[in-house]
């Protein structure tokens, strides 16, 4: 196993761990998000709290998409390198 291959596998593991942690955090935020109608001004603080949670979830979703694309590209690179090493091209 070459150094490049090992480095890519380690990077893949780090990205996977980051994605798992982000998904768990998003799940925790989703538990706090409530579906209800805020009728009065007395409940305005609840509306602000829910808006804050929604902004965090949407920002986290963007980062998860970026990590997903990077994960796919790395997976493709690892697979290509593995095939190349198997065929003794590299």
C-alpha cells in the first residue's frame, strides 16, 4: 500500500467522522425544532428561537452537501488508485 493511498484513506476516514458528527448534531437540532403556530407577541421569543434553529440547520445542510461531494470525489480517487496499483500502473 503506497503512502498516497494511505493518506487518501485517512482523509476519507476524517471526512466520514466529520459527516457523522454533523448528522448527529443536525438530528439534535431537529429535535428542538417544533411545528407550531405562534399567535401572540408573548410567544415572540419562541419564534426567534425557532428561527435560529432553522438557520443553523440550513447552514449545516450546506456543509453536509460539501462534505458529501468531497467524500464522493475521494472515494472515486481511492478506488482509481486501488485499481491502478492492482494493475501495477502506478
